């Protein structure tokens, strides 16, 4: 393995630092301008390269009508639909999913190992904090509303009209029901 070292000529270094503190001669101004232009070009190249790498990872924008819905994962009560918009909720990293629920859909008290962030896209979403679902408690959120359930905090939800929510957070997504008998994945 070889050791490569880049050396900046003393005059070029002086031209850049002197440009800020001394009136520049025409020759010094050209050298300083060239050095600054080179630095700007290098920075632009790096930024454009990073943008291309990010663009490769970016999903194409889509309208709501283009979302591909499927059945909910087994740890949610049956009857709703589920769509992954970004990331993989089963892996470490950021994810964005949507849940489409019919009127009357209920999610019993549960918690998550990471913070859950919910934005209401449409409908009437009710959320409450506690160890069991209590429709006398909680708050109704409507289109544009937002709710956050911190990691390990017991909470529950229900809807009173067809409702779509967008959930995002840090994966892996997991759900633990307060009452293990409420876990739909254990029912046959």
C-alpha cells in the first residue's frame, strides 16, 4: 500500500488566505479567483454526485390513486388495508406506511419499541393513551391532524368513518398488545 500526500504550493495557499486580508494585485487576484473557482467546482461535483446517489434511492412521487393497497400484516386486526410508501418497516431505518380502515375499526391497547408518528389523511381517527380501549377517553383527529405515541407508551385507536392514516417512524416496526389475547397474530 502506498502513502499518497497532496501538497498545496505555498504561494497558492498564500493567495487564498491573503485575498481576505490584503488588497490583491491583479496576479494575486487571478490566482485567488482560480483557487476559489476550483474549490466551488469541486464542491458542486461532490454535491451533484451525492444528489445522484440519493436520486437512485428515491421512490417516484405518486398520487393517492396510485397507491398499491394490500391486506394488513397479521399483527393488525383484520378488515383494514395497508400500503408501504417508503422504506421497510420490518428493518432498521425510516419507514412510511398507510393504513386504510373501515368505519368501526378498532386497534386495542398496545405499544411500540420506537416512537410512532401518525398523520390523518382522511376520516375520523380517535386515539387514547392507556391500558385498554376506552371510547369515552381519547381525542378525535380529523384530516390533517397529527398524533405521536412515544416508545413504550400504551395507546389505542378507533375510527368512526372510513379513515386513512399515514404512519412513519424508525424501524423495525413492532407492536406489543397490552392484553396478549388482543393480538390478532395469535388467533386462528
